[in-house]
C-alpha cells in the first residue's frame, strides 16, 4: 500500500470518526428537545462502533482528539465544540436548537443549552480564560446574558477538524511559510545542530528561550533556521517585525492567533528584525514586549543583538561560509566547466565574500553568458558576475563610480605614482600574503588596506582611485563623509556600519570623500562632543583596518588630520599641485584621440596655474565651443573656456598665463 492510499484511508477514517462524534452530540440535543430519556438504542451503539472502527483504521489520532489533547479540553468542552460544529454539518440543527430552548428565535447553540443537554457540564467552560475562548476555538456572540449568547465554532478550527490545512486567514500576509532550505555548508550545518540542541535541552522548561541569529546575511540566517526546524521536525514560518502592532489589544490578538496556529501546524516562528533601526526606542520597546509575551519556538533575526528583560534569549553570530567552503560551492556549481577554470575558483573565493545563494546566482549568470562557439575569458566573466551580484546591497548607500581612467590619464611625480602601484600590489596579493603565507593566522589586526589621499581640489585624488579600480577590476564607491556624519549620538557609526557591511561582500574599493568632516585635530578632548567625535573616528579607522579590501580617504589638507590617526593608515599619498611640466603633460593627454585639434600648444597652456581637474573642465568646455562652431579645438576656444573656468574660481587671468595664445 503506497503513501497516497494510506493518506486517503486516514482522511476517510477521520471523517467517519468526526461524523459519528457529531451524531452523538446531536442525539443528546434531540433527546433533550423531545424530553425523552437518553437512549442506548442501536443507532447510538452504531455510532460508538463507528468511532471505534475508525480509530482502529487510523495510523494517527483523529483530528478531533488531537485538538482536545493540544488545547487540554474537557469532555464537556469537547461536546460544546461539537455542538457548534453541528450547525455547519446539519441543515436542520438551527431549528433543533430553537426547539430545545423553547424559543424559535434562538436558532443557535448557547451555554444554557449545553449545560442542560450535554453530560458532565461545568459552568466555567466558556469563561474568558477557559480553553475554548482563550484559544478562540469558539466565538461568543452578543446576547442578553452570557448563557444565552450565541456560540459559533471558529472557521480555522472547523476546517482543521475535517483535515483541511491552511494558515488562518487573519494571519495571511502577516505570517508566511519558509520553504525547506538547501543543504548547508559544513560550518553552518554544525551551527544548526548546536542551535537545535539548545531547544532540545530546554524542552522541559516552562518557557523556551528565544534563539537570536545575528549578522548581515538574512538568507543564511533563514537557511539555518529552516535546517534547525528540519532537525526538530517542525515547520517554519516568518513574520516581518514591522507588522507587530503597538496597541495592546491588537498585539494580544496577534499573539493568540499565532500561538494557536503554531500548535495546529506544529510550527516555529522566525521574526525578521533585520531592517529595524535599533535606535528607534519606541519601536524596540514594542518588539521587546512582543518577544517577552510570545510562546513556543521563536527565532529572531537581526543585524545586532536585541536585549529583552523578561525572557531568556540565546544569541548566535551567523557568518558566511569559510573561504574553503566557498571554493567548494564554486566548484560544485561550475562542475560542467571545471577543466576550464584553471585556478579561478580560489581567486573568486578570496576576493568575494558571498553567501551560498549569491554564489549560485553568480554561477547561473556566468554560465548563461558562456557559449561554446567563441573564445571567452571565463575568469573575467565569473569575476564580473560576482561584482554584479554584490552591488545591490551597496548601491542604495553610496555612489558607484564606473572607472574609466587608466595609468596614462594620471600625471603624478614618480614617488606618488610608485606608491599607488604599491597599493594595487597589496590589494592584488593580499590573499597570497594573508592566507597562503600565514600572516592572517599570526595576527588578525591591521589586515585592511587603508590609504589617505591628501591634496587640494583637482589634483587627481578621485582620478587615482578610479585608476586603481580599473587596474584591479573592482567596483569603486564614493561615500561623502559630510553626509554620513550625524549630530545624533550613534548615527554616524550606524551609517558607517551599513556601508562596510554591504561592501565586504564584494571587496569593493571604498572612497571616503571629505574626510575633514569627520577627522581633525581632536586628540584634545574639551567636551563630550569632542569625546564622541573621537569615538566616531576610531570606529571608522577600526572598520578600515579590518575591511578585507581597499578603503581610501581623501582630504584637502593633510595637516588637519591628527598624526595619531594618520599612524593607523597604511598608505598616505600627497597629491601635489602640478608644476608647469606636469601641467603640460596633462594638456598633452587630456583629449581623446578622436577629438579634432589644431595648433594646440601644451607649453603655452601649461602657463595656466590650475590643477588637473580644472584643466579637464577647460578642455571639455573648449570642445563644446569648437563642436558648436563646427571647428577643431583651437587655442581660441581654450581661451574662452579658461575665462569661464577662472570666473567660476573667482580668479582673473593674467597676461603671463595667456600671453601668445592667440
């Protein structure tokens, strides 16, 4: 006999059991209505025989008995529930209720009727804290008196009794099932076993501890929670914390409905707090009250720990798979092109810190681009797929700058150019030095690659960051520190934390512009604001030191940054104001090869005492003037553009700068 047949037989036997139980309660009401003595007729005996036969045919208890066991119903409470269900199964039961109560208007079950007609009655069966009403198995309508008020079975319970499983419609859109997760990597599987053991060891306690899963990766946390539930043999549902009401009555309703649902469906609940702002005290207070009152198996996922007072809570930090585990994931998902990878997997795993789902998505994207008809750089396709997968988390927090500049576009003194190449080498070889050569195992501090670019506006700081991004094939994100810094205590660190957490997945280059907004000579603490400013600076430096990528800060004035802070930065590059020879070189390289020019003199143009950024502005404006006149770019166009740029700078052109141009 297959599983489908067994399942069908059980449902058929459950239906026979329920109908027989309903029939016995109906007989009791009918006996009372006709004022006859309780009968032991063949009909009653036949119903009892049906119940016994159906029970014998079932591999699990009938759902009526399961409800009684789950909610601790007495025999009388069970019969009240069945009396209410009779209204849904028998078309003439309403008239029978009216007859039994001596009033044709009372065509509904009441406590008065139950007390008079059903065996083993007790008055408190429908008290507010009694099982039937506490668990909302029945609904109490309006009436002149409690005993005369209409009683009705809850729809979710009615469908449950007949074997129809669904989530309560009042929870639809609030609570949703989480499908079973794919197999976890070994480190996460081991953690899931450890988490499951906490609940198994606490199963005898009055109130189970809440399990809090902390970290920045929501998908991994859900996968681990799903695996824990699989180990324990329960289902898992998720509820976004934003739907938790603050009004006490609404919160009580939600709590009661979920607790009942968790019992009926044998489910745990995952409360998703990943997007909450823990500095919002009103919201966190509401969440705390909800967590302290909810019963059953409960997970909480959040970026940081949430503290509650009245209930035990056990926290676990959830991390992405190790480099070795990520390498195995790459290999298993790229098995069909394994011979062509040529060592690319290790490179991907050391550069990008991705979750299993993101790795699978990157592999699917890359494999979709590969064709067997033309030669393709598989390594570059995989690399670019990883960059795209890592972008969404950071795009909403910072400005992505598509790098187009190359070393040819950068004009710097040899010492500064050499230092930039050293920075590129550190980023490119960090996996070799830190992992393969063991530096990371020897000392975990200061593994981040940090740089300070100092120089006046237009001297090439941002351009240099673009060149590094182009050289390393990494995304470049600009973060304006003046917009990140907040006057509210804790807000600056929160903003920085979000940026670094999102950036770590793709190992992008972070460019923190306007560092003067946060840094400064703040070693001397004069008031609480200065003390807190030092905390903000220390937090940024600490994250830069641990960031597994390149973090660059820019400043217009290096001396404005305290030397104590400068010592914690690995590279400091001074971008000098270009001299005449450097300005001439910038002018020679400023125009693309497709731009038509005529008679441009780089030596004369270098007489303009402006930085590289201003030179590019002048060159671009001159190109538009020439294009509008349908002419190649000439010195006359550059002269007009220079006047415009100097007016913007509130400076005057001197004869020494433009003498002999036209």
